């Protein structure tokens, strides 16, 4: 089963950019955690939740570079300078 998973991963990575591929692979532990809770009925601990949140925050920061915060600040500065 591991060989098939790695084979599919390698084949599919040819069609995806390096950045998107790295982001998808960084979510491997998140998907593993979710599926272990759903399929194996493992107990979801606070450490697991915090780990998933840290991974999601890292992905959001790396993808957006927090540009959505900067845009609001620039709009604010423009309106203040006009007044």
C-alpha cells in the first residue's frame, strides 16, 4: 500500500508546481490525523488540534504573506492622507 501511495504521489506531482506540491505534502499529517480519528476512532488530543492549527497557519502565511492585512492598512493610510 505504501508503494502504491508513493507511486501515485510521484506521478501526480509531475502536473503540479513545486510550491503547491510542498503545501499538499505538508498537509499529510493533518489528513492522517483526521482519518485516524474517523476510521480508527482514535482520541483527538489538544496536542493534535494545536499541531493542525499550526500547520494551517503556516500554510496561510506562506501563501498569502499576510497581504490581506497590508491591503487594509494601505487603504486606511490613503483615506487618512486624503482627509
